[in-house]
């Protein structure tokens, strides 16, 4: 499927974009690209360090540049960071490059999945559940612009991948 349009996974942190993306890339014989991993490799720093040292604004600038480069290729499963779709230019690049799937989970599910994570700079606050609710409310209008929404609550990553493959109408190999 190397000449095919990209499959772009967006959604809030903790919805399963990276895990599901890796499964999809194997099943569909497509290259897997994790935007956050690419940023970390490019700068030689963890996302949390980038946020602490340079701030979210510079991180978003770097993210946009990497998205611009990555979306020029085809046949990829791309896992975008939770806030990547907030910038119109990123959404436009994703839209041109392929089908956008938004992975969705409830605030409670996200909190349960992330409560022990120490590498989520936006959740390093007094009340992470409240922060999740606040950020999700802010981001939902952007997430709703995706071509498809797939709910990940109470589903394994393999079940979510299978659902995406069914939506695409591709034979699961």
C-alpha cells in the first residue's frame, strides 16, 4: 500500500494513536511514523524537556515543520500528537495527505490510562482529570473535523485497528 494515501491518527493523548498505528502499519504493510518520536529524535530531547526548555509554542512550530515534511510522502500510518490538529496548517496538510481518523476516549478512560505517566507535560498539574476535561473541551471542535471517529473505550488496540481496517474496506491480511 506504499502508493496509497496516508492514514492519519489524531486524538487526545492516551487514546491509543501510537499503539494502534503500529498495529495498522504491520497489517496494512505501510510505514509507521510517530510525529512525537520524530520530534524527539530530531532534537535529541524528550517532549517534556522540549516543553520545559522552549515552551509549547516552539514545540508546535517544530511539530508543524515535521508534519509538512512527513505528509509529502504516501503509504504511511501517521500518529500525530494530541495537539497537532489545533493548527489549521497541520489539519490542511493531513487532509491533503490522506484519511484522518480521530481516536476518542472518555475523560475518565484517558485519566486511567495516563495517571501514572510522568512524561505528559500538559498533565503535570495539581488536578490532571480537570486538565484533561479542560483540554478535551478546547480540542473537541478540532478533533470533530476528522474524516472518521473511532471510540477506543473498552476496546483493545487490535480491536480498534480492526475497526479502522473495516472502515477503509481493506482486506485484513
